[in-house]
C-alpha cells in the first residue's frame, strides 16, 4: 500500500489534489479551541468546500466533533458544521455517537458528565461502500414477539423471532479512554487529542474497501494513517505541525514492509 504524509496546512494540500479523488476521509478537527494545536486555527467553510470537491461520488467523510461550553451555553459547533456540509452538497448519511468510557468526571457541575462526541457520516451521493459491522448478541437464542409500528400507531407483521448469534451494531460506538486501549503503543499519547485506533479502524472497515484511498486532513499523530495501512488501504494526509507529522511517520513505520 502507498502513503503520503505532508507537513502543511490542509487547505494548501487539498488545493493541489484533483477533484473526485478520495474514497474516505476519517478525521477530527481542532474544534472550539478545546485543544491547542501549536496555535493553528482553521477556516472551516473553505475546508468543507474543498473536502467536498476532492471526495469521489459515492465517497464518505467521517467527521468526529464535539462542542465546548462557554458561559453556560454549548456552542453548537457540531450541528452548524454538519448543516454546512449539507449546504456544500453532502448527504448526512448517519449521525453517530462516539461514547467515551473511563474518562472520569468531565464537564460542569451544573450538567451531567460529558461522555460523547458526534461522528457525522457524510456521503457524496449514495455511499458506494457500506460494510456494516456486526456484534455478538448477548440474548442469542431467546424468543421475542415483535412487529412493525404503522404510521397510525398500530402494530402489524407481529411474529415470534429468535435472536441470532450476531447482529448489526447500533450507531452508538463505545470505546475505553484508557491509554492502554486507545493505542497499541504509547507514542500517540504525546498528542493532545486522543483518537482511539479502534474507532478509526471501525470506520475504515465500514466505509471503504481494500486499495481505496483514505484521507485525513488533520493528521495529528497518524491514527487514521496507521489503521488505513494496516487494513490494506492507501493513505494521504497532512498536518500543519512538523512535530505531529514526524510522530505519525514513526507510528506507521512498522506497518510498511
């Protein structure tokens, strides 16, 4: 598999890419100044427009984002960004939840503890690849009487169903934030935003196939790059920080043979 990691800002990098080039983007932007990224700020609207241009028809963008609380009010950045992506031409294919466990008490004493971020799955037209992941059903073999609820509220097609051994995963994905589980090594802990390897891998497996081209415009410590190459995808990505680019290259050196 091939890869390219470039030390520059993502707009400069994307301007050089051809249109309809990327199969899948998996990224988490530096939203709401919740983390410091060597002082870099980004022009979201221009970036969203360029991501749309470089994405293939049928391609997917996974945008992992949350909201800060400022003066007692959440910013709503996540929703505004999702709606702007729709203005650019993307479909909002799914609004998923990244639930974090093991974070301890996070947030204000005036709200419930904050434990999730959004994972907006955006598609340029209908996704060309949908590999829905499965999970083990803990109630395997049990009988359930279920039916469909019609528009008028009545229940129809009621029948007894036996729960199968596995079923498709729901759109809330839970990951431990213990560093031992986020990364297979401790190198990426040097980065201020901890992005679980399993999260990136699950999306890569869901929305792309082998030899597809995966992109991360906010490369950071290279988690998306590592998991793309591990799963036989090609990868391109960039970061404004030379330090993070070097860290990403260090993390993927054992993947490239």
